[in-house]
C-alpha cells in the first residue's frame, strides 16, 4: 500500500511539472505582456470586439498594447488608449484601424504610418481612424445586391399575332 502511494505522488509531481513547463512555454512564446512605451489615444465610431490588452500592430508586428477603452459622454465615441514602444515615432497622419486576425480571430489595432515628417507626441491623439468592418451588414448588402430582395413583377408577354 505504501509503495502505491509513493508512485501516485511521483506521478502527480511529474504532471504538475509538465503543466508548469507548458504554461511557461505558452507565456514566453505568445506576446501577452503589455508593451511599455508612450501612451496615445484614438477615437472610433465603434470598436467591435477590441479588448483591453489587445495587440497594436504595424505591418503585422506587435508594437504596442491597448490599455483602456471608454465612452466619451458628449460625442458617444469610443476612446481607446494604447501604449506604443518608445522607439517607434508615428507620423501625425497615421491611421488606426480595428482589424481581425481571420474570420473568427481576435480583434487588434492596426496602425498604418503616414508620410508626414511631424510625429505624434506622447499623450497625443491619432486623428485618422477606421472602425471594424461589420460582417453582418456586408452579408446583408451582398444578399440584396444579388437579387435576393424583393423582385419586380415581370413584364406581360406580348400577345401572339392572330392569323387572318
């Protein structure tokens, strides 16, 4: 009986060590950590499924993190606060867009830097934004543009000519 308990204890310890290694590996290979740097804000009509902690990317590379989201009570716009790496200086004509990583993927904030020489200062605002695409509206537009909507009554056919 004592030998069986020792084997179960060792197996339990092995399982716990493997689980800890798995969690460590998952944490180090995914970029869940917040990016330290300077803070910016962006205003959107809507942000879809964007969440705090979401990635901020340029050309598919993570350069920041969404810190906070709030609603402006006067304009009813979504105000998104984000942190961008210190070494990245964004031009004032940068565009921020809420994008999804695939059809069922998570939403992230995509930044497209512009061509201006002047850069956005820490604490500044990204002036150009694009809300996420609304998939339901697009599908509805597609269905109705393909004739799935109401049909017009067909023209009556011309009566055949009578034989004399």
